[in-house]
């Protein structure tokens, strides 16, 4: 299973994922790159920053990605009917 598929499956089940969850659960260290490519494919994914406390008591910022919607795929029939062609 590709990293893309892993993240999409996670979104289908949970709707959100953090950069830390991606590392812990799936070993995906560059989830931001996976999210970038999904956005390029037309997926709507929002991101927010969250400040968390580390085990050492320091604070750090992680990203929280939220799945909004899959790409809209239009057929020629749908396209033509929308524009009365």
C-alpha cells in the first residue's frame, strides 16, 4: 500500500491526521508531501497548527490535516449540460 493510500484510508476512517500520528501509526515522516500531492490531485484538505507539549516538557508545533472532500470528477455529459452545449 502506498503512503497516499494509507493517508486516504486514514481520512476515510478518522477525517483528521497530525504529522505526529502519521509518524507513530504509519512511519510516514513526510506527511506534508503526501498532503501536497493529494491537494494537487484535487482533494480538499485543510491544515491548522497545534501546539503540544513534548515528553521533555518543551512545546512544539505540529500540523493537523483535515479531510474536506474528494476531487470532483465531471463527465462530458455533466460538463455539457452545465453549459447548455
